[in-house]
C-alpha cells in the first residue's frame, strides 16, 4: 500500500509538472500574439493619423471636381453660408466661402488677393496637400490687409522669380485654398436682411489664378456659384 501511495504521488506530481509547463507555454504564446497584435494596431493607427491630412486635402479638391464640376484653378464660391447639405464638416455657418485648388504643374501660379476695405476683408489660408499652412491672407496674413500677389512656385522650380510678389515654394503641386469674406467693425456682408452681397462682384477680376512666368499662359478660369 505504501509503495502504491508513493507511486501515485510521483505520478500526480509529474502530471502537474507537465500540465503547468504546457499552461506556461500557452500563456507565453498568447502573450507574444497579444504583443504582436498591439504593435500592429498601434502602427496601423499611427499610419491613419499620419495620412489623414493628405486624405482630407485630396477629398477637398476631388469633391470640388466630381461634385461641383470645378477644374484645377477654378474659383468656387458660395453666395450664402453653407448649410448641412453641403457636407463640409468644419465650415463656419455665418460667412460665405471662396475656395480654389491651385495647381503648379503647368508652372508658377499667382493668387491675387484684393486689399481689405473699410467694411470687409478676406481671411483664410493657402495649404499644401499635407495640410501644412503655406500662407495666410488678410490683415493678419502676409499682405497685412493691403492685398497682394501670392506667387507659388512648383517643387524644384529653378526659373526666374520676378520682384513685387509674395513668393512661396511649397512641397506639393496642388494647393487647397479656402477664404472667407469677413465684415469689419461697422461693416456688414448683408445687402438686405437675409441676403448676402453677391461674391462675384468681389472676386472678379481680382481673385484670379494666373501663370505669368514660365509659360506666359493665362488659364481659362471659371467662377462657379455652388450654393
């Protein structure tokens, strides 16, 4: 009986040993898989965050072409503030907008911004396709409210750069632009109680992309009212 008891204890101990060893190996394997999953998840999340600005700008310019019928360098403007049907998530709901996607593949492009008046001014930014600010316009921008010719050169441009321009060398060819006409103290954007002044009177012909340098080409720019 004593020998049987000792043998039983030894056998039971061996079972526990191998069982615990298997369990430990399974835990280590599960832990390793969990770590790999977490690494993949973190890297995937970081990739999405990294690419989000470019995807956003691509969508901005792409939607202007596919949904509004605008070409590159065409001026798109809203005669009234945007509403929910426009699907623009971050638009202000109390001012209209002027937008354009400049493209310098054909050569340098100039955006001629009019000076601020006593009652109104343009406010906004020119971005590259990574949503990096290239220039601001208006009284708090590079033209200081005096208006200016913003000259954007293509990546790697080595040609002549004329004087009298605000010169920029973005890293991307496409440059999304969104500007807002904003009333100054004592001014108003309203012609009547519920009707905004026609923006076309403000943006023609001052706010016109042109290509005055490399190809001496003035592209056929369209003005599209898209409200």
